[in-house]
DNA sequence: AACAATAACGTTATAACGTAACACTATACA
DNA sequence: TGTATAGTGTTACGTTATAACGTTATTGTT
């Protein structure tokens, strides 16, 4: 067997793309929040992920990246921050976190979540937001940002390529 | 101090109203599921609750009711069943369970959830369901039942009566 | 620059939520 | 009346999240 190129050794911090960093800084300034190095690291790590990941998965990634043990609380605080400023959404039905695809303006959490591969597709829908907000207000309810998660099967998982068996992928959440 | 009328002694099983029982039986027959005594008890206990409760709160209620210790798994299995047949909804953002107000037909989970008192108001919206379903299908995504949870403040908590301080109620989830 | 006020971070411990594995029991149906 | 299947009980364990408290860094003010 050939030597693995990427063993479990410590890695450098993932560099947050300049554009993303700039947007994040603007968001935080506007919200009166501080964008610290630790928070940038957590956000950068999340941005490297294709699919939503759990807080503990993020913890493991960051530990590997930084080459030291971290407490769960550290990661939870950073996630709380990222969700608060709108850079990240929490998918409560999967207990997983994913970087927002258009964090420029605050909006509801609205995702299609594949039960097979774990992929989460973010949608935008002014109409859904409006319907929910109107329904809430008509009942005297003051609404916050809605959570909308549609479980199901993504296109890829519905049309398995030759040789696939339709059984869920290991690690799918 | 006078003796309390309802101490922590064992209580009888809450009687499930006949109409509710009948509806539940029909639902289960239609779904090919069995409505066992243990499941009826769990459902009846949930029906006595005004607000959503956690699995462990339900566990404690049932233990008190039955006068013996139960394993968490027991309650989780009964909750899984009740959710599966549509008698109960899970509010994932609050990790809590609540009896459905119109279990006669299957539908999305759609609630206004008060962050202060924990109350959950179930809504119906064919339009939201349709919008989400269409958005999903247009992306090749095969949707299951959507989860829609709108956090916020209910009318009561927005208009605190004299003497109230607007601070959250102990036990609010 | 020195100070106070506040926000963020680190550490330890623990609470809350949920599931795996396996043996046993009840029900349904041939 | 067997036999297959679904449900239940029990023990143990895994995952997710927070409490409490002290330290460090940043900000805004003299």
C-alpha cells in the first residue's frame, strides 16, 4: 500500500476566502459583534464542508486542524455566534450545522435535507416567509425567523448510478 | 399547612377520551399498526399536557402514573410510534413532543412556538405545503412531510398582565 | 498610557437527549 | 397449534448540550 498523502497530522488553518472574510466582517460590524480568530477558524472549517456536520464533528475537525484538544463548549459557543450573526444555519431536525449560502441579509432557515446522503439545499422563498409571518401576526404572535426543513430524497439519491443499491451512505445524517 | 391532595403517589392511567381513542384506532388500522395499551397510555399522558413536553418529562409522568421505573427507550419507542402514525408531532427545535390537534389526515408539522411560555399553536396551511412541495419537486427532490416551526412570542406573553415582568416562565422550553 | 467595563475564551464537570443489543412476550395468521 | 412478526423490558452506552467559574483579550474612557 502506498503512503497516504494526508495522514492525521496537524494541518494549517483553512484560509477563509477573502470575499467571505470581508462579508463576514461587514456582517459582524453591523451587528456589533466581534469576529475573532477562533470564530474565523470555526467558520472556515464549516465552509470546507459540503454537507451539514454535527457540533462534535466540527470539534474533531478543529482539533485535528489545531493539533490540540478542545472542549465541546468552545465549539458550541462559536456555533452560537455564527448562527446569531447569520453566517451559519442550524438544521434542528438533523442536529447539524451548515454555512449559509447567502448570508448578506437575514432570512429564515429553509432547506431540503436528503435523508440518504445528508446533503442540504438551501432555498429562498419570500412567499413562504410572508405566509408564515402573516399567519403568525393574525394570531397575535410575534414571529422570529422561521425554521423550515423538508426531509426527503435528493435527485442523486433517487437516481442511483449503476451498481448502487439504494442503501444509505455510511455517515449520512 | 394542609395536607396536599395530590402528592407524588401513584395515579391511575389517564382515560383517553372515547372519541380520541376511536380516532386513534381507526388511524392505526388504516396504517396497519397496533394500538397497544402501553401506546395508549403514552398518548393519553401527552393529551393531558397543555404544552409540548420532552421525552424525559413524559418518561417522568409515566413513571409516576404507573408507579415504577421505565427505561427511556420505552418512551422513545412509543413516541416514534405516535409520530409515525400521525397522532403526535415532534418539535425538533424544542426537542419536545405534542399531540396533534387534527390527526385525521396526515400533514406537515407546522407550529408557532412561544419562546417565553413554551406554548405551541398548530396551524394548517395548504398553501405553505404546496409551495414547499413544488419548490422541492422542481429541484428533483422527493419531499417528505415538512417541518415548519416559527419561534416567537405568543399574544399572552406579549401583553403581560399587571404584575408580570416579561421574564420567561420557569420550565418554559 | 492606565483604568474599568465588558466580551470572549479555557477548563472541568455534568445534565439532557437518544440508541444498540439482546432476551422475552404477545399477537396474527397459516 | 405452530411459526413468523411486532412489541416490550433491561442493561449499557453514545451523542448532544450546558453550568459554573476563573482567566484573557478588547473596547471605551479618563
